[in-house]
C-alpha cells in the first residue's frame, strides 16, 4: 500500500524561528497560535496522517483483517460485477447461476460481509452479482448474492484424493464463490473450482 | 464421524471423510468435515474427475463433538444431476451430473504430520465408526465393512504414508468397527 497523499492546508515545513511566551504575551490571535506553533502544527500533522490512514484502511479495502473478522459485520464498498468467465467457471461445477436484476432485500455490502465472515482473516471479496442459484438444496432456484472471494492463504482443494492416486497433489483450484441468500442474508454455501478461462 | 476442534495446525487443514473412488485413482467423490487455518470449519463435498471437472462445496459445519453420518452414493442410471449424491445426516448436500464407475469405498482422515498432534488432542480425538459400503448400487446390494485408509498430509501438502487411522476405540479396546485418527507421535 502506498502512503496516502493528503493536504491539510498547513505549510509542510516550518523554518522560521519564533519565540512563544504562552504565559505572558497573548498578543497573537488564537488562529495564529494554532497555525504557527511548531508543536501544534506537528500534532495536527500526526493527527491528520493517522485519520487519513484509518480512512484508507476502513473504506478502501474489502478484506477481512484481524482475528475478529470472522464474527463481525464489516464495512465494505461495492465491488465489480461478476465476469462472464467467472460465471462460466461456476456453472461448470454442481451449481448453476444466472444473473438477474430482481430486487434484493439484502444489500451487496451486507452480503459481502456475510461471505467474508465465513473465511479466515485476511480474505477478500473481488466481485459480486445478484443471481438465481440452482443447486441440490434449491432445485427451484433461490435469489442469492454470488460473491467472488479470495481466501487468505490461497485456494485449496479439500483433499489430495485416495492413497496411491496418480495425481500426487491436490487438484488445482483458482476460484471461489460464496452464496448469500438475498432475502435473508444467510450464508448458503461456497464452491471452489478450477477453470482455464480464469 | 465426530466433529472436533482444531489442534496444532498451521499449514493447510485437518478433516475426515468418506468417499468412493474410480479405478483410475484420480476420480473420487467424498463428503466429510474439514477445518482450515483461521478456524474456518465446514461440512464439505469434493468431486474430482480430471477429464471434466472438479470442485469443493463448503457448507455450514455441524457442532463440535457431534457425531455425523456421511454418505456418498453412486447411481449408474445417469446422466442426471444425481450420478453422485452426497449426504450428511440424511440431508442431500449436492449432486453431480458427471459420472465414472466407482470400484472402491474408503474412509479417511488427514491430519498435520507425524510430529504434531492428531485433531482434537489426546483426550478429544476424532474418529469414525460403522464404515460400510453397499455394492452393487441400488436394490439388491448388501452392506459390508470397509477398511480405513492410513495417511497423513505433511508440509507442502505432499502425501506421506503414516498411521492416521488406527482401529482402536475406547482408549485401547481393540475392535474392527471404530477408528480413531491417530498420529504416530502420540502414545495410546
């Protein structure tokens, strides 16, 4: 992350030499005291930089960070829409999704937070879309948010297969989607898979 | 199979499952429980067929210390969405339209490595019981016991042979139906 560039309207450097007698000489106006005191200017700079960095961390990232991320609602910003390649990859698994413009009681931000709550700290959401999800538990379809997520630590298949398998390492995975019920906000399931199109 | 809390684990995951496999060794369909680093616990389904597709489904986990019945079935009357079907405590979790003909049934656990602890710890181990397979699929089949696999997963996710299963129950009583996930570094 690059250091955020901020502007507070305060000169960046203070070079003049001043004598401040706060006990006796109160001839300067209060504003001049605030803007010309080296100590206070330094304090304002520190405060401004701290606030700016806090704003960047809380608003500019969609990732789950910290040990409490799994159980906390998180502030998230809108993420890009799902790509056609990603939708195709998801549909090569056991679930089927079709994008829709139906109204959803649950917001995208809430859905992203619900998805990230299922992942280890440091995971992130990279895209989202409202879909009709059809799977074994919802054969007639359910309105859901599909959240493209990136687990902290990368994608992993759960298993390496049976002993003696010709494939001596877990099968590759390069995408994950988490589904959140768009009517209730409940996390439904996640699917990880692999697609050469991604 | 009981769900157990995560023990010492820093690399990948720990879990237990049952599955059916194809003769090629790269085809399998399995269901069980798993926990990734960061306390990310799930009930999961995995299907693998390198010729067509492979994926993992992750669902909400069952409670720790609960005993769950996992089942995977094969229906030769394909193609449908239920060539393979996965269940946990009788709930249909998922189905696959892809198909291959299985010829093995296995139950398995994968733990960290032989230098660390088994999932759940010495006094709260995980394990499996009543491992059975029914073949041929459909009516007319009969149940017979299966043999648990021996395996651990070590650093770098390579497969290292080791006794992750042992047919010991009740802390030392030998039988042929209950299996605990043991690590060879742990005495019993």
